[in-house]
């Protein structure tokens, strides 16, 4: 079943045509990878999917609902959560507080409860806390839950960002270069983790530059070049494709 | 569990604070405590707005003033009794704050700050010039003492108890707020507005909420001031008063409610100590502002600095 | 009568432009609301006053010296109070620092020259001058002329001179400009220097036109600069000019037809409306944050 469908996505920034007429879909429980040289529009496209930019034309639908014009903060309620290329965790608060913010839209607490019914408020917050512990154990960060986010090693900060996204109980995770800055061991561990997520029926849309990683986890890969879809197919075919090799390595004379 | 220890500590603190007047009989000292209580309310409320949500409001004194004038007018001209006036003072302050927060919701935070400054000045000028309403620069005098059933609140000791009640109300409710999803949303907005939004936080709404709630307490403080001082004038609600409150919370530590109180105490002591140098008052305030911030951008006793120094060995330089 | 009000408004707007340009340029590059801007050029204007009135210097010389001192003061303030807080996470904190500087300068000026309103003599000897046989008030046309020269000159400077182009680059992207070899610190100092100097010219022209000079003009000048920038579009010199002219006309019209006491309240109300309807001002560009 198609979870996400992006049709005729087009985005210009002044003179720069970042994304041209792009059509992408992601099905339930599949991992779709997007690769392409720097500047090909991958992050722009992801930003459009997650509601940060609005596409000039076309439509984004999720679970058969049109989310094209949805404001940024409403996207996560629909079931899409994301991480950022340059890592946007909340640096000056603890790991636990970071993931709790990810749970924001699911914590059904109200101001009335906070001020007039503190015990109820505490109960609601407590259930969020328990979920946080569960997710933190999943990514192996439970022991560092009271550590300030900025003090974590880089690889764990990336995991934290994913954990924060998972707290929103999304159907689809948008990951922007999740292995960036990781050493091969960390990257492998992350790939295993992402495959575990797929087994738990999360759908993933992943932008990556790490070829080994993206080839090992993706069901399907989309190659973007200068804002347009150059190729789409299974990892094996993409790896062997001459055109894809050309855009990365240049033509053979 | 940690929560229970905190509750015990607060109950103890509340109990002890009510016993203070039995030990301290000197009215001068009780007066100092009353000032500390009042400025703590102002500091705590501004801490919510600036310390937690990163909305730099330099017009807090204006909302304090709106609260004061609301109570003063309701009590002297419309024969209101104090406690309804107290609540109304908070609400009227919130009403005016909405003008600011809604109009600046689409612009950068820097604009918001200047708008708060301009608003503060406009408030002071209007109170100074609209003589038929506010009695101009002379201000409103003869504000009657509050009455709670048979208890007339007149002496320093009476005002201490009144101030204490409002203070604990402020402190406890703000603590409940910041330890909930709302507090975390405010902090998320402070740390990274875009990421907060991507996590589902309706940043515009929460900023307005934070500002409105903070301003409510400022209105309460103003109401207290009106009956405590029995007279109010525009000259009490100046820009440098707003700056003083900012220094208090930066000194104590932004983002940390309890740390506000030492900040308040230190600045009140400092302003008393430097009273003979009245001509240089603004110079000193300015110097403190600049030197303090250039050296300790997140406050001296503040939560950031404390943790920085404790965990220095774990800090990595992240790209 | 109406044309009179208009001309007064325009020349007032021209003065405001001199004040607003420096403020807007600083914001354009550093996203800093320089609250000390007004007090810095007020200080410079007082230096001019002292030289002119107490020591009987030549008017042109007084203005030049005052301009240099004002510009230098602006640069020194930047180095001491703003540079350490230039990082984006210190945005709000740097504004508090700026407020602190404003107080320091204000208080120092107060203690030297007192809060009273001083009489500032006209710097032009003839109140009226004959242009093509028509008698026109000198100061107002002098003001307009100076502003046209300054804004025109600035536009050329920014487009064609090496330092001007450096300023434009820095206002787009500081790290990139720095990597291209542009000396950021020096460039920023020059921006502050220019802003201070222009502000002093504006302050002196104002004092000369209305024959008053007081410390409070500093803070109200900062507010004027901000309001002009909101109307015209912040970060842009031409925007500052446009906004300043509009503000000047507004002040003149409201002051004449309604009342001077509520001039500021009405301006504030209009400001709020502008922020609700068109926050980026008339010539403002909205720069999307790169994610």
C-alpha cells in the first residue's frame, strides 16, 4: 500500500531550479533510499516532504490525505517524523528531555490539568516518561538519559535524533544522511538498527552519501541529479548503472 | 523518588517562610523581604518568557505597571475589593500583551524585543499625559488597604503574608508548568525553533502562550505594588526597571526558576548599596549588563554555567 | 499650509534617513538591533555642540571632528560589547548588551552635559537662500541635498568600491565572505564607523534645524531608526531612506493635524499594523533560512 506519494514536485529558489517535476512514492514498510551528487536537490526535496518548504507545484499525499499545504508543526501528527542533515538536537537539555519533546503531540495534557489537576498531569507525563525509557533502551541510550545532549559523542547524538523522531510514533521516518560523520562500525550498527525498524513496520525514506550503507538497507533507490530523477531501481541495478556512475565519477574517455 | 523529595522540600520552605515574621520583627527588614517577594514574582515570570522561551521582553515593567494601574483605578474609583482586582490586573495585562505577541508572531524575535521597548515607553508616556485617566505624572494616591474578610492588610507584616501567598502561587504554578509538556515545548523553542516545529510544537501559539502567562504574573505583582505602596506613578515603570528585572534573572540564571531568587536578592542589595551614587545608577546598571553578559552569557549561577563547569571534561567541540 | 507640512515632513524624513541608514546596515549584516546607536550619535552631536558653542570652533570643523568621534565611538562599542557576542546563539543576549551600552553612554553624557535642553545654533548663516529667484528655507534644502548626496554616494560605494562590496558580501553570508578573504572584523568596524558618522550628521542637522539638543534625542533616535527600518524594509539602505521619509511625513502630518503628544502613540499603532500586514516592509527581502 502506498504510504507517501509525492507528485510533480517542483521548487525554484530565485534562479535556482532545485527540484524539477519529481515523482516519488514510498510504500508501507519499505526503505527507499535517495542518492545523488551534492546539490542535486535531495535535502530540498526532503524539506518539502516534511513541510519546511512548500512545493511550487504538485501534491504530497500521505495515507491518501493531501498534506501539501500543511504547516510544519502539523506534519508529525499525520505520522511523518524526520531527522536533520546537520543534526538539530536540543543541545542544552538532557537526552531524556530531548526525546520527551519528540512525544509532544501525543502527550494529551492540557493547561487545565497542569494547574488544576496536578496528579492527572503527572500521570500523563509519567506515561510519556515510560515510553521515553522504552525508546531510549531501543537505541541503547537509556544509561545516558540524564546526560546533556551536547556532551554525547557524535554517533550517539545522531541516534538520539532518531530516538526523538521515533517518540512521535510515525509511520514514515525521513532521515537526512543518518550515517554522516560516523565511522564504519557505527554506520553498520545504524544500518542494522534501521533494518530492525523496517521489521517493526516503519517505512523509511533515507538520503545518504554512504553507498555501502544505502545499498545494504534500501529496497529501492532513487538517484537524483540536478533536481530530476535520473534512475530508480533496486540497489543491484543502480550500482551497475553506467549513468549513475557517470554523475559521481565522471565520464570515461 | 526524586519528585517526593522535591515536594517535601517545598512544603518545608513554605512552612518556614510563614514563620519568618515571628522571628523577624523589624519592619525595615520585613520591608526588604516584601521587595524581594515582589521582584521575585517579576523575575520568575520574566524567566518563563525569556529564560525558557527565549523571548526577550524589555517591557516587563509596563505590564507590571498595567497591573498596578488596573488595581489602583478599580480600588480608588470603582470601590472594588482587592482580590477581584488582583485577578483582573493579571488579565488586563494579558490582554495588552496579546497586542504585542500577535502582531510580532510573523516577524523575527529581534523585532519583538524592540516592540516591547517601544510599548513600554508608550505605556509610560500615555500614563503621563492622559491626565484625566491616570492623573498624569503625579499618579494615583490613596489606594486603600486590601481587606480579606476581617483581616485588613496594612502593616509590613500583613503585606509580607500577602506577598508570600502570591509568591508561592507564582513559584508553584510555574514549576508545575515548566515540568510539563508545555515547559518542554518552551525550552524546545528556545533551543531550536525549527526543530521544535518539526517535532510538532506549534511555535507561534506556544510563544504567545508563554508571553501571556508570564505577563499575568507581572500584573499580579503590579497589583500588589499598588496596595503596598498606596500610591503609584508612571516613573516607577520605566525601561530601566525592565532592564533591572532582566539583570536579576540573567544573574541568577536563565532557564532556572529557583536560581532567580538569589539573582533578585543580589540586585536589590546592590541597588540599595549604590543608592548614594544615584547619579551613576544607570551607568552601573549598564556596566553590569555589558560586563556580565560578555563574560557570562548564560548567567553566573545559571544552569548552563554550573553544568558546564561540572562536566567540562566531557565537552567535545562538535562540528 | 499643506505643502509646508509636506516639506517639513520630507526634510525631517531626510534627517531620519541619516540616522536610520547606519542602524539598518548593522542589522542587515549582524542581525543586531543596536540600541546604543542613538546615544552614540547623540554623544557625537554634543561634542559638536561643545566645540561650536563653548570653544567657538569653525562649524565645518566641529562637525567633522564630531563625526570622527561618533564613528570611532560606534566602532569601539562594537569591539567591546558586541563582538564577543556575535555568534547566532547569543542574539538576544547581545541585545541586552546593547541596551547596557546605551545606558552607559546616556548616563555619561548626562553627567557631562545634564538632562536639560540646550540651545543649538543654526549652522547656516542665512535662514533663507535664493534658488532661481525663489526664497527657500536653507536648512531644509541643505538637509535634503546632503541626504541625496549621501544615499547616492553610499549606493555607488556599496556597488563599486572594494570595501562597499565587502560589506554587501558580509551582509549575505559572513562565513562565506570570510572564506573568500574578506576581513570581516575590519568590514564590520567600517560599517559601524559609517553608521556613527552618518548619525552624527543627522543629529547635528536636526539640532541645527530645530535649535534644540538634549540627551533624550539619543534614545528617541534609536526608536526612529527602528521604525523607519520596519516601514521601509530592514537591511536595505534604500529601504531605510524610504521608511525614514514616510516616517518623517507621518510625524509632520500627525504633529500638525492631530497633536504632538500622541504622535508617538499613533506611530506605534501604525507600526503594529505594518507588522501584521507586511512585516518585511516595503523594500525588505525575506531571506529563507537554509535548513
